[in-house]
C-alpha cells in the first residue's frame, strides 16, 4: 500500500511506517492511500465472524493489514492486542453500541483511559510508535495541538514509552477544568504541556508551521499525533466497521452516522469506509456555533474564521474554525486533483476561503450530497442543554455536550435519512460537569477511575502564540532531559 500527499501532483509514493513517523507531508499536504481497499460482501461476512469470535482487536488487525504492508501481519495482531484490551478499556467490546429506539443508536467511543473517543486511535498510535522506533533504533518528539481531548489521550498513550517525548499545545483557558486536570496533572518526564496564548486554531497553525520547517523537523525528529497523521484516521475506520457489524444482521442493510466534529477527522474516517464500500447511507456532520463545515455542506462555501471569530462554547473540543482534515475530503471530491487541492488550501483558504464553484465541477455539490452522502446541521448551547435533558428523560441516557450536538443534528435531519442513525459518542459527561449541571441541575457521577484527577498538581508552561518560541522550548527540553 502506497500513500500520496493531497498536494503532490506527481503522486510520489510513501510507505505507512514513513508517514506514521512524519505526520504532515513535506509539501504541507496530508497523506491518503493511493487507492482505497475494497470492502466486499464476502469480507464483511468474514469480519462478522471475526468480531464475534475473537473480538475488536482481531478485527482491527485485519482492517489495518489492508492498509499496511511494511509491518508483518503477525506483528500487527500483537500491536492491536496490546492496544485494545481491558483494563485499558473498561469493556471487552472496546466500542459497544446501545440501541435507544428502532432508528437511533449510540456508539460508545469513550471507554478508554481518558474517557474520550480519541483514546481508540491514540492507544494504537502509542503501540505503533514504540514498535517502529524500536525497530529503527530512533526516537521521536511528538508535537500536537488539542482543544481538549486529543492532548490527554495522546499523553496517556505515550507516557513512559521509550524514545518518545510529547509536546502538547493547548489554548490557554479554553478547556474545562477536568480536561486541564487530566493533562496538566501528569508528571512524567517525557510529557510537556504548553498553554498557548490563543485558540485551538492558533495551536494547530503552530504545529503546521513547525512541521513545515523541514530542517527543524528532521533535526529534532518531529512527529504528529493530531488527525493530520493518517494512522489516527486508520484506527478510527475500525470502529465504523465494528459498529456497522453490531447494528446490522446482513450486508444489504445500510446505516447512517451522526458525527460531532470540528476538525473533520472523525467524520473523515467515516468518509473513508464509505469510499471503501461499507454500506453507509449518510454521513451527518454535526457542528456547534463554529459552523464553518455546516456552511459548506449546506451552501457550498468554505470560509475559515480567525481566532477572534471563533466562539468559545460549551462543546469546546469542537471550537475549531479551520478543519485540517477537510483537505482530505476535498482531494477526493475533486477527483484527487492535487494541483487544485493545493491551490484551494495553500492559497485560497488562507485568503478567505473557497466555494464549490472553485472545484471546477458544476455538479459537485450534488455529488457531495448524493455520492458522498453528506448532510449537516448546527447546534447551539441552548440546543445542547435541551438535548441532554430530553435524552436523559426519554431514554435514561446521559450525553456529554459534544454528543448532544450529534444527537440534536441527527434528530434535525432524520426525515432526510432512510436508515437507522448511529450517533458517535465523543466523551463521558464527567469531563463537562458544568454543562451537565446546567442542563439537569446536578453534576454527573464521577467514575471511580477518575476520582482523584482534579487533585493532582499542575505541570504546564505558558508560551506566546509563536512558532519560534515553541521551537526554542522543544530544543531546551530535549537538551535538558535524557528521556
């Protein structure tokens, strides 16, 4: 399996383990498989049996092996077995599914060590990084950005691992108290928390700027765990497949997915499996007040916002106005035209944005809705509160604010969907107790494994919104630690 950059018109191929460690392509683009593997009915039948008899880790190994030919299959099985196990995850199913009614389901993606869906990808990345670095005798300095959950998931997956340091940028004051406590409470010598003076998009831009400095990136072995790293999306494709297999009983059934998203990473994994041939009906993009993606899927205009225009909301992990993974989808939507994709994201997106008119196909919007199956909706703070309360009263199920966005939008587009909808859960309510208290009048119960999180001493460094300042900190940290 070869990988190509969304901005490389020559389609120079790379291997999985190379892009695993590099993250962003040298030209600033994002990696995708040169060709998507195909999911046949026969393969789905085999996966139903595999999931039922051997579980999630075995399914993950089989799916990942379709995309990876530079790690032996037996070692892939060992890697997924270590990543997807109890007690790292609180249930042997790893991603269980709850049926709320005949047309509505919840996929539980928050059973991991930090109660966020990103644990599912990060636990795999931790194992992959350690395996490949050990095989090469190298080390890596992971630079990431988080609006809340990516940081803690990455740090818990990488803490204590050989040859790995993690430098995680967070928007100062923009995360909940629980999210901050989870991250800043870690005191491992290979973990470095940085609170940046800005919003998430600023943090993401700094990561991209540092990664685009080829000389610095090479010298200091800078890698990525944000969803710009293809391995993140690869891990996420597995739970779309497992969820489909758990909800359906035959391969002629279709289901739809409602996905809360800001950076387009989670729903992009859904796009990938739909392109592979998984019987997906609709992919429903659920945004909060930062509705850049909703604007595109309803009106055809992609207009990224500035930091000052990005709202601070009660679903803070979605407070994003420049969706990195959207480039991967546009690359596919333009027929994999790397030259056009580069023009759209390297130039037009920075100058104010672009529209479907710039894609060179007058029927592009129809194809996005029909062939690619996208719908979208927007949720507000009031919508979140009402949805949390209603879902709790109606089903006895407690949503976190982000999953409430997904639930609200799913209900809003239900008449346009001819299949059951699975709402993709993003986190446990305990991470957002302030909003839950506002919605229900009482705080969510704190699971035993998180009982002492808020009491830990904080370990974080404040830095200005400046790539050079971050580079200097990375250099000083590398020089001062023997990790």
